[in-house]
C-alpha cells in the first residue's frame, strides 16, 4: 500500500476537518494551538508536501529553501500578508486563501464595530460596570448618528461592497469609496456608492471604514496626516489588517480629541498592541474576530482543507493566489 502524503496543520482547527484530512494524508496537527517560532515552523515542515496555516505562520524564502519538498500552503484566511507569494511562486509552491466564505460575516462585524464605536457602547458599558451610573442626563454618552450620515469605505472588494450595501440599503447612508481601481457602473449602482479621492473621502466622511488588503503600499494608509484631514466628529473603523493604521498616531489623535472615536479589530504586531490604545476611552477594541462565527470559521477551515486535497490529489487548487509555470489551467 502506498503511504499517504504528509501535511502539517499549523494551528488548532475543527476536529471534524482534521479527521477528513486524515483520510487522505498523514497529518501532523497542533491541536494544542501553540504559536510556533519561525525556526520551529521550518522544522515541523520537514517532509511535508502541504500545510494548512493561519495568519500567524510566516511562509518566506528561508522556510521554502529549507523545505524543497513543499508543494502547497493553504491559508485559513482571506488575507495573506503572512505569505511571500513571489518567493512561493519561485519555489514552485502554490499559495491559497479562503475568499468569499467570510464576506458577509465580516461585513456584518464591520457594521457591528461601527455601531459600537459611533454609539459609544464599550465606553458606556465600562461606566455602568464601574458603578458610576447614578442618574439619567440629557447628554450622557451622546454619540454620533449613523443612519443618514456619510460612510467612506477605503477598499472596495467583496467585503467593502457588503458594507456599502448594508449602509445604503439598511441605514440610508450616503456611501463614498476610494479604491485602487474604480468599480463598474453596475456595481456602483448596486452599492449606491460614489467614487472619490482619498483626500475627499477623509474630509467628507462621518465614518471611515478600512477594508483594504495589507501590502507595502497600503502600510499606514491612515497615519497622522490622514487623521488630521478627518472631521473631529468622525469615527474610524479598521477591520482590514494591522499596519493599515499607524496605531501610535491614532492613539494620540484619540487622546487629543482630533477624531471622535475608533473601532479596531486588527492591530500592528498583534496579538500585542500599542499600550496607548488601552489608555483612551473612545476606542472599541476586539481581538481580530470579524470572521468569527462558527459557520464561517468552519467554512474557512474546510475551504483551506479542500485546497490541500484538490491540489495534492488533482493538481489544481480551488482558490489559488499564484499561478505556477506549467500548472494545470
């Protein structure tokens, strides 16, 4: 009997997905959910032809060079800034991600974070829990309107479009957006969205939502200069990736009242975060959970697993990020 190909599952995943993989592969798993160092990950990859990773595992040229047998790495995420995709392509390794399955769930959470930020939900809950609520007052935690205001979306991919539809159709918001490329007229009409420059968006929007993929070009898309262009009554929500916002500059802007509030699901250097963000009351902080419903996280794990099976048994990944020379179309 032929031996099964060996794969690595680098973080804990749903047991049933692990069991389905074990029917096809020899699986080294990490159900203890340890976060391995780069050196440990490189060592664990030895002899593996495939791996299922999350955003915490960096796949770079050094790891690839040490593991020439590796053929595919499937990320359980739509983002892939933990992948050096050019290095993977040069090494003949397929990179894949999990698009589409988390679009609506993440757009829902973007709106949840916007609502919590605008209406000062976290700040007021802390006040209540501390036993400070003694009486009603006319301006107690008076927040920002959401319905009928202007939302500015930076990054208008699938998730950005999902947020735009919720904003326009559910909350009667005026939707403006900025993106590397403009949407088709049909998509703009569907989202009721108008294309504007980044400067115009920052100056005009009552609420700024970041849904742009992380890259060297998008690093610190929002920094001190951009925060200075926003309205003092505006809110900023980041459900994109850590590094899209200069967190140190944001903490200063929040402390100074330069903008009204912020909601952050992602952070530079997460799970560490800038300690200054913990000292300002006008920020809602969540631990990178925008896609975290049971149904969606299961779908993400299953799609990552399906990419491994499809490529290693049939030669074609379902949602590849790169095209290898000579690969099946």
